[in-house]
């Protein structure tokens, strides 16, 4: 997947999940370069396929230097089998990039 944006713009960054069984409650970690941190990390836009989830997000503790890690906990929803959209973040591209 390629996302194209220019310095100073905001892009939509989708997250997909591939499952072989219906996914229910889940925890996972995502790591971003420190200059590309999601703006709505605590309130991502959930995809239609992932409706019903409550999202909790905490800073992860094992990111490498120059990275920011987040641990997401999704509860109360259900995601169908296959490669489906989960959520979308807004990421602002720095002016200096």
C-alpha cells in the first residue's frame, strides 16, 4: 500500500486485519516513526466492518529510539473472516519531510 502526501498535509492511514476466524476482543501494538505519529490515536475512525468495538490506547514501552509505540485494546465488537478494514488514523506529514 502506498499513501502519497505532501509536507504539511494530513493523510488517512488505514489499518487492515486478515483473519481465518471471526475476530472478537483483541490487543495489538503498532509502532510509528516519531515524526509520523497519528493525530487521533485514542479515537481512530473505525471501519464499517469493525463497528461495535470500544477502543482503548496506551503508550507502548518497547519502541526503539525514534519511534512511538501504542498498544490498542479493542473490545465488544466482531470482525468478519478475511482481509478487512479495521480502523483509520489521520497522520500529519511534517513540513520538513
